[in-house]
C-alpha cells in the first residue's frame, strides 16, 4: 500500500469468452497482510478497518470455504509462513482450480529491479535474504519441467510499493501453461499510496457494487475491475497501477452487480455518475479533496459524491459550482521537472507521457531509477517555465499533516505550496504547523 499507472501488458492473446473469474468451490486463497514489522525501521500502518482481513471475509461470503482460505496477518505473515501457505494451496489445487494470492504491506526494490514483499520478519537491510522475493515465487508453481500447480489459473493481487512486479510472475506462469493475471496498486517502478484505495476497489467489485459495473449490464467483468482500479489509483492517488494478463478472458465475470435504485439522476457530461471531481470535504474542514460523483440532484445544482480517507468512505452533497473536474497537468518530452522521492526533491527529465503520467529519468542516476510519476509528486518545472521550488515539509491543516514544499520565509512565517494542489491553496504558516 505505499508509491504510483500502468502499462497494460497483454503478453498472450486472451480468450474472448467470459465465464466466472473463479469457481468458489474450486478456489484456494492466500492473503498476507502486514501492517507492522519486527524491523523497527519499517513504518507501521494503522489497523483501523484493515482491508486485507475484510477481503478474506468477502471471499468467504462468496463461497470459498474456510478450509481453502489462509489469512496471515502481521506477526503470522512471516516469509516461511507465506511460502508454506502457497505451497499447501498449490499442492491441493486440482484440475480447474483457481489460486488467489493477495499481499498488502511494504514493497522493497533492490538493484536490478529485484522486488521483495516485506514479510513480518524481513530485515530491511537484507531484504533479499529475509523477505518474500517475487522472482522466487515462480518455482513454487513450476520447477523446471515439473508443473507443481495442477489448477487452471492464478490470480495475483498486491497493495504495496512496486507491486507491479507480480506482472513478471504472471507472465512466467503463463509461459509455463498456467493462465494468470496480476492486478496491483502500483506498477513495478513505483512506490504506492499509504491508503487502502486499491483494496477497497477490489472489495467493491467482489461485492457487486453497481458503480463498478461500468456499462450497467448487470455483470462486473475483469476488464471493468481493472478499469476501476486504474481510475481510482489515478484520480485518488495520482499513481499508475499494474495489470498483466495472459490466458484469462477480460470478459470473465468477477461478480453480479447488485441492483441499485438511484434516488437521483446519474447526470451527464463532466458531472456524470462515475466521473471524478475536486470538491470541499466536510471531514477535512471544507478543504478540497478528490471525490467521485454518484448522482446529481434533479435541479442539477448539486452532486452527490463519495470521498475516501485511508480506509473509510463518506458521502455528501456538494454544490456543482464547487465540484471541479479532476484535470492532471502534463508536460512535454524533454521538460526538466523537480520531483519528490521519499521526501527529497530531485531533478528529473520527461522521457515519455502516457495517460497523464510522465515517465522520467533522473540525470546523474542510473536508468534503474526511471519511473512513472503523476502530478502529486511534481513540485516544480525548470527552465523558462520554472515554478517556485523548495524543501519538502509536512504542514498541519485541519488536524492532518499534508505534504508541501517550503518556498520562503515571510514576516516570521513559513510560506508553503501543498503538493498535488493548485497555487490557490498556498499559505504562510507559523512554525508550530511545520515539521520536516
């Protein structure tokens, strides 16, 4: 759950027929969620309304028996325990079976693009020796010429930094004759948000929430789920998701949509249902936040929107005049930008632009650091279009600490620009509202 949107990787021609994504009676699940670690250098996450546990419950309600579900949380999710749970599920999966693996926590990237999921007992300094190394997952399913997994398909989900590394795992499995799909919160080059946005979207689709049924035909398909994840990560978190599929139909049914009677019209144009806006959020003292339109009043003056904060959704009516469509600023190839990475500002150069994201390289650094970035991490433009740049800081506003850059000092106060927000939110604050 922690760093950014993706290249859709169709490395094998997916069949055009639909059918169910998984048969509950033939599905095995392994869910590993880690929100605290033995290693004190790894930041903890709040356990309030944790979505890894909720996801396990949703799969249970969908008919996956407890005997075929393994839930490993925090101290129980050691490297050995996760591997053992996968090996057990692989051995038990017979013809036609589906294996679902989900991880939430920290993702770690090492030299050469090696990606490790941080199990509870990982040592950050020796992650490749102590964590769940993604490239080592493939031999659990296929060891050389020996195919250990006898089932039909593998579905991989992850909510963490560099989670798109599961795409390489899915690709290797498919090359070995196993249908596979990986859908993740970030691509393999990016860190990920600290919110549960990805996992909540997955849960919403599995629960049949009608907003995920993008063509309103009563069925939520894998393609619609992927589109929902893409839009949620892009608009709520300004990060690029990961999606890799081979041998699995994008028309596969994730869930039947639950019929919903809307008390108000769906709206049209920029204010149509499912569109994204910046709107005043009462839970944040009226500060603008990203919201999704659920409906519009008959008069057309107000829109009913959904906000999402860490792990909880809230809904509210807001004036259409104060609900501004989300528009992400983009810059041309060759533009020099100031980009934040782990709280430090680095100079970056735009190599390509796709779907409102910039693929950047960092002058003076190796290409293994190249990555996709969204507007929230861009804090300045160099050259003739230069904008103010400054030191990354945290600023208290409405009881929450926000990412910002310190521009200058003025009259004994510190003037800041909030990362991801337009200049209208710039302000000068007293020292007590500022921290490194």
